[in-house]
């Protein structure tokens, strides 16, 4: 199951992490976020070298504001703590994999 993180542990789980971390900024009331969730669960099981975490924007306003999250779902890809790329909106699995592969 994809790990849920928040303002308190974002730095430890994302910025201090070595390798690739995909962060899904979402809200429980967001329809496209609900459609994206099973895709991210699949990827979490398939991509052993990629850490996938979720941040509820309603519960984590500090980190959401820091990264300028205005629309959800928004996925941000971090590599060795560096913000590499952002994708906004629901996207199919192959586009998410392409973003990850282009930053390996």
C-alpha cells in the first residue's frame, strides 16, 4: 500500500531520500485523484526502485503551499531530494512511467 505522508515527515520521506520518489498530492474528495490511486498502487508494486508516497493537501497545507500545488491530482518527481518534474491531472500509467524513466 502506498505510504501517506504529511507536513511533519515530508522532509525525511522525500527530501532526504536517495533515489526516485514520486509524490502524489491529492484530496479524498477529488474524483480524478480516486481514479489515479489504483494506478499508483500498481506502480508501487511494480517499480521496486521508486518510492511512491501520497500527500493529502487538506491535511498538509505547508508542503502543498511550498510546492505551489493549485490543482489536484498533482504528481511531483524527486530524485535525491531534488524536485525534477511535475505532472498535473489524471494521467494514464504509461505517461507516469515515461516521466519516471526520463528522470532515472
